């Protein structure tokens, strides 16, 4: 039974792993054993999880006698606490295991022991009692800015957005200006549910718009696969973007595609990372990711705050998708393209993976590439420059899923890639659920059949 005077939530800073914890157990014959443990992980208000890395004396004792005592030290005040624990179970897969595995990888990498620290399981314990141990303490540091108040301000900015592009822009700008998280990105799940693609980023030299990330790899892919927040306080090489992408392509036999892949955004050395899933209506929509070159930049307060922000973002994405599927009357009359002069721009399309090249320069692939090719084809065939989301969704040539919540996101991705890669073609919104294709020179369309 938990004492009313002390709660696990009140001492949560002790569970951040900044100071190693000590665990005491007893064998079947009553012989005590004390050792350090890499992680005491907060599970909920009455449970913690300890990292199981080796089948050592502690493990042997717990299986014989499930009671343990853990000694914790507050990293800021040096306050001491003793936890009376009762072993309940061991998890070797799932969200809790993956979260602890990622955190341990950061600790191991920082200590130069990546090959030694390997999580075998997450041992879940019930907290029976929390005792405050008297000792010398220092006053707590000045309280950090209230994340709830800042999240409220940011939520008001999101509520005022009328389209997905504005929503993503306000989210990332708000993270930088109000939550002081300048390096951030939003990735959405593709319609097949196999990979994530970058639709917006902030604070990087290259935007990386359109770059892809594999599900289940790195901190971003693991957060998506298990629909759980993943947080790392130190540089962890096994969760690096480049490693995750290279390993995924190599295993799929696509290593030669690295030269045509859009470079993923990110810091050269990211010592703190936090990825949270974007969920709505019971579905995974994508991942919100923040990072910093500073170790221990994100704690549980930031994690809770971003989970709340991701929920708001997910609900807003679904709501704005419904709005985008209902075009406004403004600009409804078709706009026909005027004849263009000059040397034609060769646009090559490869149906095998729907990739598009402007001249010799790679632009985009996948659903966004197929949409772009369809827009150009209609432009050339019908001399039309304005289109609606609705007609694209039901266009039999595109064969989009009947309910594809990513259509608006694909259009934003395409619009931004064109803005970065071409001076001759512009894609812009011209009303709710409507878009306009503007060409500054003629185009020569070439569809390349697979060999």
C-alpha cells in the first residue's frame, strides 16, 4: 500500500537515470546482495521497471524472493528515498521494453559500453512503500517554466489554423518560440503503413522534406511502431538516422538507392532526442520528433507536454482533412493555361516507383510523384491549371485509397519540394480544397517504361 505522504510522481526526477540507483535483494537462504542498476523507469503511479541486463545474483534472488529495496538520489536536491518493491513480471517486447532499450542505449553509448549494456528484459515491480531518508539536502532549483501554460498558448495557435500547411508551420514555430525546442520535425505515415515521410521540419540547414524513415528503426521508427514516446538523454549510435536508413535499405537490397534518396534532416550529433507518436481516432498518423545537441535536454515534463501536443496535432490533421475534401466556391471556375514560350523542360516519370525527374534532377517519388505527373498530364491534355482535392481523390488514374488522410500532406510535400527544386513550376493553394499549377516554361513529358 502506497503511503499518502509520498507519491512516486513527486519523486519522478529520481527516475531520470542521472544518478545510478542501488538495489538490495536477498537470496533463498537470506543472504543479502546490493548492486547498482542502470535504470529505474517510471511505469505509472504505483509501478516502476528495472533493467534486466545480466543473469546475475540480483536476478537469481528476485526469482527466488520477489521483494527488493531500491535506493534513489534526487539529482538536484540530493534527497534520498528508499522504495520497497515487489517483483511482478518481466517484459521482453512491447512499448515499455522498447522505451527502456532506447534509454539504455543512450546511457551505454555515453559510457562507452554499447557492447556491454544490452537490455534483456524490463522487470516490472509494484511500489509498496516510499521512505524519505534523512540527510543533507540542498534547496530545489527555481521551477522551470510551466509546460501546461505554454502548451495552452500553442494549442490556441493550432486552433486558429485553417489548413494543414499552416497547422504544421504553427506547430513547429510554436515549439521553437514557446517551448524552446528549435530542432523539430513532423513525419507522417504512408498509406501502406510501412514507412514515414518528412512533411515539415524546423531548425535544420536542409529541410529534408520528402525524406523517408523506416518503421521500427531508430528512435523515430520505434516510437511509431510501438505507439509510445521514446526519449534518449545521450548520443546513441544505434538510434542514429543514417544508421537506421542504411541498415533498412541494405536489408531490403536497395543499397543503391542511397544516391537518389532525399537527405534526412537532423543534427550531426544529437545528444537528446524525443519522439512521440501522433495518434487520432485509434490510428497512428505519424511522429513528432524534437532533438538537441545538449545532453539531458528533455525530461518527463517535456515528454508529457509533447504527448499532449501530438494529440492536438492528430485531431487537427483529421479535422482539416475533412475540410480540404470540400472545396470552396472561390476559384471554382476552371482556369485555363496560356500558351508558354521558351525551351521545354523535360519531365521524366518512372511508373515503377512513381519517381519524377525535372531534367536530370530528382524531385519526388511515390504517391506525391504520381499526383504531380497526373497534374502535369491534365495540364498538357486539357490546358487546365486549377484542380480540386476531391477530383484527385476519386481520379481512377491515381488509384488512391478511398480514405487517404495523407492526400493533403502529399500535396504540401509536393508544393515544398517544387519550391526548393524548381524555378519553373509552382504549386499553390487557390481556395479551400483547391490548388493551382503554374508553369513558367513549356514541359515535355516522358514516361519511362520499366526495362
